[in-house]
């Protein structure tokens, strides 16, 4: 969102591409429909979670490539107080999940794969999984329509805030997904490009990857200004600002990185395969990551390159 027009940093995709290039944007409620749009050539470049990106790559003849990372972390398993579910470290812990009704934004998206993998690994029994948009799941948590949801930010923090403002109901964090990954680092957003567009417009992709790296650097070096810019972008898209509490909690669980975190994506692909999302053959991700443009940008900026 910031890259579409960040007057604070002076960096934007449009300024990098110049006035002769027109940027058109589309918004999606989750990754799977976004990847369908990319495969249909309705969009050519996208920010998307790793699991929908891997699925599109595997199931559609290597039709896209990951050219840069964008974000790590920022996913919480939020549960309602009335569900009787404690938290991962409390008495009962995982056993209190048995028989629950849980949700994720979309079948096969990054949060769904994380949720289903977690339930399977820990042999949680008798659960029901539902799917709805992020904003609908915030309402479901607030109204106790479900027992919990694995949500990305800022929706996880919105669900907590709205539910806890609702008097007798309330919600809490069962698990921050960062607890499941070495160093707390796991991919939640990647910059992907359709293979056909990359072949035809490598120069445009190179400029956009450079802008992506510069914008992420600016965000990490100017966290207060970045938070304000993010909130301004959210207002432009939704007509509503996040409260400072929700904004700060959301950002505290996220990190912004141009590193695509290949190891975590490979593990996320293995998890999706184990759940049956990637067909009957173990996923081969050879060719999914094209680091040429990212490393060109890093070299130009005097930064260490990323290895595969």
C-alpha cells in the first residue's frame, strides 16, 4: 500500500516507473482468488501469501515467479473467551481445542494451511473449519459465531479489540504463529510476477523490485512514519483508520523484509502438500524463486545479496 504513493519516503512505484507507465490496482480478500486473477492475466504483479503462490506455481505450469519478499510474521490464532479454550501455555492447552469450530480467510490460503497443519500435528479432534473474509471473521469472533480463527494482521488485532470491547464476550490469543518458527521468521507476503510478464517486461520488474527494497528499507528505518503511512493507506482503501492500539499491536507482530525467506516457504509448501493442496507429487519448487532482480537491486544499493 505504501509503495503506491508514499510522500513521506519520496519513493513510490509510479515515481520509479515514470509517467509513461500506468499502474492499475485490484484488491482481493485472500490469496487464492488473487492468483486466479494473475493466471487469467487480469493482474501481472501481486503481493500474496506463500501458499497461494506455491499452489499457482505447482498447479499451473510454473506460471509465476517470486522475485522478492515483503513481510514476515503477523499471524495469530485468536479464540473467544466463551469457547473455554485457554492458551497454548495454560492448563489444558492444546486439549481445549478439541471439538472447536475454527476459521481462516480462504481454503488453501496461508493461514488455512497454518491452521490445518497445527491441528493435525497436535492431533486435535472433532473440529470444524469454516472460511470467510477477514472482516467477516472479525465479526464472527466478536459475536462468538466461531470459537477461533487463524488471522493475519491487522484483522487479528481488530478481532481482539472488537471482542474485548464487547463486555461479557471477549477474545484472547491462543498462539502467535511466530512461536512455531525458528527465530520467529516465516513468510506471510511475497512479491510475485507472472512468468509471461517477466519475460516481456524485465525492465519494469527490475524497477519495481528496486522500489520494493527501498520502500522496505525506509519502513524499517522510520517505523513511526511508516505506521502513519500504513494507516493513511488503510483509510484510503476502507474509509476507516485503525486505532493506535490496533495499529501498534499489528505492527509489533510483523516485520518487513525483502528476503523471500526461502526455507520457510519450502516448509509451508510441504505443509500444504501434506494437506492435499498440491496434488499427489511432492512439490518441486525449482524455478519458483527468481532472485536475479532482487540481487541486482541489492547490489545497486550496496546491500548484501540473498542466496538461494
